[in-house]
C-alpha cells in the first residue's frame, strides 16, 4: 500500500494514471469540461493553485477508497495536487493544521471532484499511512522534537499539537528511562529542556503552560536514573521555570505549579540540592525552589499549604549546612515568625468558634470545631517535623516565636479564672492549645520554659511598653483581636517587652490590700498561673486537663533530682526563670525567693487527691486525673503521705456507700457485669503511657447525660447512668489505693463466685434451669397468684403471676395455666424483677402497679447503641403494668412474693461483691483474696421506693 501511495506522487506515473480513466467518461474529458475555478485553502500558496483544476472524472484508488487520486488536471499532473497537499501542509506546517482542512468550502470541493467525498477525509487517511512510526519508538521522539523546533509561536491555532507533543515526549522519556538509555541521550543532545523553555516564552495560552508543568512533573517523578535527574537539575532551565512569572490567578495553573515544585523536592539529596542553588564565596545566595515555595505557605487553599510544607520538610531533611544557614538567616528566617503568626490567627479563630458554640449551640458546631482543630494540630505536627530534621536554628526560631508571639503574651495570661477584657482566647481554648503544644511539639526547652512560666502571675506577661506586633502598635493592654486578624506578618518584639514589677506578694504596692485577704481565691489576679491551674483542679469543672508531657521530660520539674545547680541558681526551675528574664524579658520576684521542688510536688499531689474527694465531677474526668496521678507517683513517692492515703480512703468509703445503694437499686442484676467491665477499662486507662482522651474533647459541646433529660426516679435509664458512674468512681479509687501501696492490679476484680441455687427456692420449685424463663416454656405454678391484665384496650387476659430469683438474676413471670393440668403453665411474658418497684394502688387495694425496665442497658448493647444515641435526647420512659387480683389478700400476697425474691437477689449481689466492699476495713489492702461471706440479717427487707 505504501509503495502505491508513493508511486502516485511521482511525475513519471501521471500518464499511466491518466490512461486508466473510466471508458465511460474518457471521451467527455476535455479542457472545456473542467471546472474553471477553485477555492484554494488559506494555508496553501495561491500561486500553486491558480493553474490547477481538478478533473471531474477520475479512477478510484482501491487503497484509499476515495476518488480524488485519479482526477484529471488541466495543466499539471495529479502528483502536483498531492505535492500541494503533502509537502505544503505536512512538511511546512504542524500536522494538526490538517484538521483545519475541514474549513474548506466543501460544496466547491465536491463540485470540483464530482464525488461525494471530503478532501479532509482523504488527508487524514493519507497522514495515517504517511506517519507509520511506533508510538514509543526513538523515531517518534526525533519527529516530535523536530516539530517542536519548527514552532515559532504558540497560539490557539496550533496549541493542540504542542500540547500533544509535550505530553508524548514525557511518555517517551519515561519509557526510555526503563528500556533504552538512548532516549535520554537524544533528549540531552538536542537540548530539549531549552526547547521547553523557548516554547513557554513564545506561548500565548495557559493550556501550554499547564501541559509543560505537567510534563516536567511527570518526567521528574518517574525518571529513576540519577544521571537523568542530575542533568535536569544541572542547568538553569529548572530554576528559570521555577522563577517564571506565571499567571497564578488561574487556580489550575497554580495547582500544576505547586505539583511541579513538589516533584522537584522529592528528588532532593545532598548531591542534587547543590545544583539548584547559587553560591558566592561558599555561601548560598539564591535558592528559588525554597523562596518561591514559601510564598504560598499561607495560601487560602489547604492543599497548597500542605504541598508547600511537604516541600520545605524535604529541604530541611537533606541536611546541607550551607542551605540550612540560608533558610535560617534573614530574610528567610521571617518565614518561621510568619508561620507562628498564621498559627496564632488560627488559634483566635478557634476560640471564636468555641465561644460562639457555647452561646448558640448548633448541630453542626462539633464538625466545624473539629475541622479547625485538625488545621491547628496539622500546623503543630509540621512544627514537630521541622524540628526533627535536626537543624538547631529551626528549633530555636520556632521556640522563640511561639513563646514571644503566642504563649507568653496570649495563652498563659488567659489561664487565670477571671475573664479579663482584652484577652482574646478563653481559658478552655488556652488549656487545649497548651496541651497540644506540649504533646506534639516535643522540645525540652519549650516545655520546661512553659512550666517555669507558670510560676509567674499573669501581670508578668502584660506589655508595659509600646511594642509593634503584626504591624500594629499596642498600648498597655493586649492587641485587639481585629488587629491580629488583619495582619499576616509578625513584627519584632523588644527584649524588654514583658515585665512584672511586683517584688513580693505581701509588700508590693501593685497588689490591692484586699487581695491579701483573698489570696487563696482562684479568681485573684495576683495568683501565679500555676496556682490558677491547681484551682481548676480543686474547684473547677470537668474541663481540667493534664499538662504533663508524654516523654521523660516531666521529670525535670517533678522528680527529687531536679535540685541540681544550673546557671548559678539553686534549682533547675530557677534556671528557667532566669532564662525567662534574660531572653524574654519576663521579670518575676519569685526568682529571688527560690522554691523547694518538694513543696511544688506536694501542691500538685494535694490538688489531685482533692479532686478524687469531689462529688460533682464526672467519672470520665476523674479517670483522667487518675492517669495523671499514676504518671506522677514514680517521681513523688515520698510526697504521697499518709494524709493522702486517708483522703483516698475516705472517698472510697463514700463510694462504697453509693455502691451499696446501687445493689438495692434498679440494676443489681447487671452491676457485677458492669463492674468487671469497668475494672478492665480503668486498669488500661491508668496504666497507659498517654491520656485516654484527646485534648480536643474539652472544646466540644458538653453532651448532657440522660439523667438530666428526665425526672430523677422516673426512669430506669437515669438509674442506669447513675449506676455506671458510681461503679466507675468506685473502681478508680480502689485501683488508685492499690497502686499507691505498690500492689499489682489483678486483671479481674476480686469477687466471690456464684452460689448454688437453694433447693427450697421458687426457681427450683418452678423447675427453671440456668437459662431462666423463656416464652413458651413450661413451669410449675408453685405459689403463683392468679391475676388479670390488659395489654391492649378492651382485651383483658388471665395469667398466673410468679416472682422468681436465681442468683443475681430475677424475673416477674406471667404464665397461662394449662387446661389439662392447672399446676403447670406456659410462660407468655417475662420481665426483670429488679427495678419493678411494686406498689399497691391507694384507691384500689386489688391493683398492683409494676415498673418494667429493659432487660439490658441500651448503651451496653452494641446492636442497640445507635438507636439509643438517636433517642437519648427524648424522654424515654419505662413500661407500666397494672395487675388486678381477685381480692385484697391475693394482691398483698403477690406484693410480698415480689419483695421477697428481690431481697434474695440483692443479697446474692452483695455477697459476691463482699471482698471489694470489705477492703475498706483493710488499711494496708494486703489481703485481696475473697473471704467467706458474713451472715446477712434475715429480717432485711427492701423499701417500697425501689
């Protein structure tokens, strides 16, 4: 086929082709029958078209299936026509211009050809044969490179060809990198990178810029050869493209540009990074990759910010000393101050969200707060990753800027209990942010500096000078929030910006006399921030959190070995206070007095132990406090004295009384199950290396417990919540006492095993097995009392009532008598015995009222927890039965039977828990083995107010 096509273009074949005309039209062919005018295509030279007329009749070429090859020509042979089409169009123009041939006047062309064929169709088919190279061949790369070199300008007319050529070159080089090194050798020989730069310069459309950036990104990411990467980076073409003034108003172009920068950073190492920097006297003076990237560090699009952070981390982890000096010297060091200023703005925005949620709760507020929290924690993890690169100056810059721009002037002053005008961040948000900083940014000096700063009163951080922050001048108060939000850059903070003038609490003229009377009040502004934090624990609410690191650094301020001499001071604490004075300008008279670490540790332990003695704190918060006490005890064994033990023991005794009430409450049948489950959970929590709950939980709207939504005593759900809370507190205090005495916590709580069912029990008499009464099973109606009940209006049914206890379980059974044998019946309905709260109606002495609760706690059943959470806000109520008996004596008999079986159930639960309840009598807690149960009083009865 190819040979036939080539032969058609030879002049010596025109006679033979003309001789093959169709006999039917041969006689009619003449000059006077030829179409006299043609309309040349605008891309073809006019002079080549003037004398060319296309004959109406011509033979068809089977190879091409069109009738334009055999046309007669007026003065020039047919091959001139092909020459015009092929050479003028294919050779001298980019090949995608062939697509423009469909713009020809098709009607004129059809008249000239005399056939219903389109010359556009012909040229496309011709090109498909003419270009027969392998798509992934080296010849294809040569051809595309040759075509690019012929492009003088890129516009809307030829942009598609340029885009496709760039895309194909990237594909070919990636293929060649894996199969044939000759591809990249040709790429270097022809200096195709220079052609890329030239194409960018002559381009007039965004589409080509997009494709060029994508092409280079694909090449850099996929080339595995170090030689190839070294070549790409070894000339100034990459730096020119990095520094090129793209129109970033186009968001898609910005996205491709950031991907291009990130691809380059992914190939950085000590050998390649030197190719992208300019040096002078062995010092880096220009690094476009880094300097251009950080321009977008605070872009409004989060994905752009993430990409820039990834790039900068790649640079930091290379470990080139010259580059490290470049990025930590002025003006590039301002990036870190701007970074902290941007983080400060996010903190202020978070506080606004939290404050708004407290005032106007919204269903979507939780997700909004969590999204803001994720942004803040991502920033802190970025700080941590940058510091982990091992560049000391980066750690110093981040530490200094965090202290000077955020922690000292904003977070620490807001920790005091009273709300002072001008402080933009509330105490709860400040606690959360300090928790996150200490937990994520693991810098020893930063953590210890914050801990030392807690010993100063809030006045130590109030500016006493005219300092510029973020471009604004502040007075003697804090910078207004609106000023902070309108500026992105951080100004310099003078070395004497923070100062406190109180020399001593008792003699300072700056302290009001009445403050001396109320110096133990948490709201006093004269209190050190550390004392304010302790007040949160002793008198605050559930938002108190632990501010101790997860590593071993907390030993610096809590261990007995922290009294070493440091910088001429008596303790390490004094050393950090001296650093606050010298480096950050914070003057505190506390520095001159000195303090015993022993006193400080005792204060912390006193506050934590007092927390466990409070009854208005949730079990969840107490568990967090238990974890903290567990972390501090190894460093404070000597300080945990007998007074602390007595306080814990007294609190444990109160919890034991509460647990005894729950034994005779609504859920005794599940109390042991809940206790064993909570024992395992509590053991895992206090023995864990990190807090159980994420600090962000203190920012979220407080979920009201179910007991707040219903009237106390009206619902068993309320009693279930209360029972679980009592069990959690009881278990925590018991484990803390055991741990403080050096006892090993067992995996299971020490309880007695279940007892055998007595032979004279109603369960034995009824013939029940261990599985209990199931609907449809038969039992003997021993002591059963006939009654009537209507489960539907107007449909009264007759049953026999039977109350049965079996170990810690119990049921109220309604059975139908068998017609054949009235001593037996079939179980129709069974309800829990515990919590039934039997009560004889005051006006109708034959009526017995029962409360019917669920057989299990909804929040303990995973299959029902979802439904429970959805309806938790609604007032769930228990079922109610009203049983009618034949006479008053039958009603009283049923009432007594229920109370008797409930007492048996309560006594069995108390017997099994006796090892735990008797522990309060063992002052040393040395005997944890179960002892035989003590005899219970036979005349113990349950109250009707169950």
